[in-house]
C-alpha cells in the first residue's frame, strides 16, 4: 500500500472538513449527517483512486442508495460505532438491498468483494472503515 496516497486521502478529508466547517460558520447552518457523509464519501473516493480501485462517482452524481448508505454510516458512527461496527452496519445495509459477495464490485449485479466479515477484509479495506469513523469523530468536536 502506498502511504503517500493514504496521507493524501487524509489531507483531502481534512480540507473538505475545513471547507464545510467554514460554510457552517458563514451560513450559520448546522452540521448534518448529510454534510459529514459527503466529506466521508469524497475522502473514500481519494482512497479508492490511490488503491487503484473503481472510483465511486462524486457525491452529487452518486446513486441514492450510495448516499443513503453513507448517511446511515455517519449516524451509526456518531452513535459510537467502531470501524468494525461501521463495516458490519454497511454489510447489513448492503444485504438488505440485495447485495452479495462477488470477486469484483458490480453495481448491476449487486456484487462486492467486501461483503465479508470485518476480520476477513484486507488491511487497506479496513483502513476505509477507520478513515470513515475517524472523519465522523472529528466532526463530533465543537467547531
């Protein structure tokens, strides 16, 4: 795994976090699970690119299912879920939406290689859950 790309993902997430926090201050809007989910989604896209994976579309072009999954993941993490708990929540939602394990991610067939227990995930995939919950935890702090 190339650590430079992981650091870039963290930087991008931090930059997005600062941008959203500034919007909150400027517009006096509340941080919502949707805004936090957007930051998590965009950080995940950077990580996907660094890992040579198929990159999800930008937030505004993402499917409703993808956005709702991220928002639900934020709510779960805000309630205190660990990276493992975050993955288990994601796995449950995917299963409820008809997804199954597949060697490659396929939106049409609804297959995904991460449809396994947390302990069976490769480390780079576990890092995604750590990044996601880490970003959410940053937003728990007062602005």
